[in-house]
């Protein structure tokens, strides 16, 4: 790549985030989503979306932990 095509990054973009708080936030969001499962809505469409989104968040957290444990994802990011 030439200098004209190099991507421009802000210093905060390259700074690693706090992985522990990101995991807690994702799992907390999944719990909050599932707490609305017994809301006052009719039909199961909302229930399906709540469960699918919560399971997606949990799958991302578990997948990240497995990839890091197996060394397939660097621990610095």
C-alpha cells in the first residue's frame, strides 16, 4: 500500500478496551433482555426476538473466550 491508501486511525481506535467489562455488559444485557420475556405484549414474536438476541450475545461471549483460550485470537485486543 502506498501512503495515500493507508487507513487513518484515531489513537483511541488502537487502544484495547476492557474485556472484563465488555463481557459483563454483554451478559448483563442478555439478562435484561430475558427479564422482559414476561412483559405485557401479545403474541410470541417479541419473545422470539428477545431470546434470539440474548442467545446471540451469550454466543459471542462464549466464542470469544474459546478463541482466546485456544490461542486463535490475540489477548491484547
